[in-house]
């Protein structure tokens, strides 16, 4: 049995290791240059966390064929068709597929968000770990979600000055989440750890960035709590509004997607026979859930029974995950920051003013080119969904920009 | 684990030395760059997502345009051009 695991974050690593340890012939593919995904991202400036190392060692102990820097574009009769920016076309033959494509950040447009040095929250952290120098730089961390504290802590540790942590969710909304932290004390300890590293910069709740300013780089942001506004001079703005599951590959393989998440049964099987999906692409749940799901999917793909205890453990996280989403629900003000001249589609430079009169995503695409650039709507699509309520277009083959040479090679 | 070997490459004609395992994007920041390319209407742009989604980190690598600098590691002798 040859199983292709797409994505080498926690879910994919767990799936690949478990499948290989149980006798499968495993192919592990990731777009990034190394294993770990987003949450376990590491590099010369940041060693991988201990848990990540454990799983990476389990992978290394097996004979697993790994392909890093390889993007899957879709499927043809020979298997999955993939592409490497440095090596061209790659064909991945397999009997079954486990998708662990993770999530990306939700970006909401506001004036100045296209300036250099305005990053996503996770984006800024990823660049830091890859070697971006931040010592002595002033950073504002804004947006929403538990990621903000982690990002601020990482920057503080590397010598950056955290001049503001602005969480759009109000304190009342967040306090509703407290019981979950008591039920999952490891998460509480993690939060307190970030807090002690950040002292004296404390997060401000119910506040957000309404504008970023500068000519060719961000110099200052305007913060607000909805009543008053104040300036925060900075060198970096790290701003993300939560996570969006990466469902494009699953959709391209014909898997059902509902409410932006890949639909799976209790064994992580999708609506397509032989295709499983684990981790964030099935709904935002974090690393613990992704690891469990990876193990469940690998055992299910190999028809190995006795996964019941893992499925029960997976259910234990259900309320943590749904309450997390509620606690960090977006307030309407952050959906109203774009002005008529604010760019929404960064690839094609389509402004809010042009888009607001369009009835849907398809028409926006046809008349304005919104979503037709290199990112193929991965940034503006979820933003337009939040701003205008538009349903997302189904992705088309090839899923990511590819050279004609590589496409011809694949024929 | 990344070893601590040095890699030499050229960014916009300038010699740059980075640690092995550094991405092209990080090397560009280390060399003092912040604008990686210009948008279709000429606005300066740099990376947004840091994880291969947004394509705003794209540069020309050894003559090949539109390569995502955040998704590729530095290798000895590479020539990178930002615009």
C-alpha cells in the first residue's frame, strides 16, 4: 500500500510516521523546505520544539520518501501532479492520500495593509524563524487569536521591542473561554509562559489597528478601541485575524467541503474513496488534535482496527475547539476598516470601492480580476467572504502558478 | 537540525553571507531590503504571509522570475534580484 501524505506539519508527520510504522510505503510531501508545518516551523534562528523533534525522528527512523519544496497541483490518471520551483515537474504515484494541508491566516484589508513590513501574525513569526533580523525593531502585534501572544513572545525573546499587543476580542468574550483552560491545563501553562516573557507589555483587549502609515515601509499604525484613536510608531506590524483551513487541494480532488472545512467521518475519511484529511484543513483545532487525527487516518487507511480510544481522545477536544472559535469571534468594526481606495486583491490591485458593487466572487473575478493573480484568491477570497459574504470559487487546475515547461513535462 | 555553515549569495548585485538554512526572504532582510517587488500598479510590496500563500515575496532567482523567496532556502552562489 503506497500512501501519499500531503503536508508535513503535526497532522502529516503523525500520519506518515504511523502509516510507515505499520508497514505502508509512505511518500511525504510539503511545499516548505523542511518538516514542521507552520506551528513547528524552525530554522537557523529557532530550533524545533521537543515534540516536533520526537515526530521528525520517528519519520527519519522509517524509510519514507520525502519531497520538500514541492507543491501539489492536482491529480491525473498517474497520481498526484506536483511542482518544485527549483526542480520542475514531480509525479507522485499512490494508492491512498492523506491530506494535511493545514491552515493559513485570515487577512482583513485596512488602509496601509499592503505596505512592506506589514505581515500576518504567523507570517512575521515564520520570517523571524527563517532568519529575518528583528533585534531592536519596534513591533505591534494585532488582530485576533491565541497566536498573537506566541508571536509577541517570540519577538521579545529575539530582542524586538513589543510596543503593543492589540486583541480585537473583548475581555468578556475571552473570559468565557477560561473554563476550557482549566480543563486543558497545558494550554494555561503555555499562556502564562508567554505572559511572563512579555512583561511589561500587556495585551489590550477590544482594540485593533485601523490604519498603517508610511511611504515605502510601515512607520506608524493607528490603534483604536472604537472610541478613541492613538498612534503607535513601529518598524513592523504583525496582524492576523485567525486561521483559514487550506481546502483547495481537497476540493480539487473532489472532496466535500462544508463551511470552509473538509468534511470527514470519525476515521478522517473524506467523501472521496481513499482520500483522508487531518488537522486544520478539517477545522481549526491545534497541534494536539492534528496529531491524533493523523494517527487515526493512517490506521484507517491501512484498515487497522482499534482506533476507538484515539477517536474518544479526539472528542475530548471538541468543546475546547468550538469555544476557542467563539471567544475570538470577529467584531463588526474590523470588517469595516477598508476605505474605497484600500486594496483588497493584492495580486491585481483591486480596491474595496471597485469590489463593493459586485454581486459575487464570480462576477468580481470576471469584471475586476479580483482573485486572478498568483495567489489565486487565497488572500482576498476569505477576506471577501468576511467583508461581502461571498461564497468562494472552486479552485481550478493547476492549483498554484507553474511554468509551462513543468506542465508539458507532466503530460 | 540546521548546521551553522555559511552560504554566500548575491542579492541585487551585493555579496551576502548567511547561515545555512536561511530562506531567501530572510537573506533579503538581512541585506537590508524590505521591498521585494512592485505590484501591477507599481506599489512597493514585501512578504505578507511568510508561508507561500500570498506570493508577495516573489523575486527573480538565477534568472527565473516569480520565485517565492520565503519558500526557498539559500544555496551557494545563488543570484537574487528584487524589483
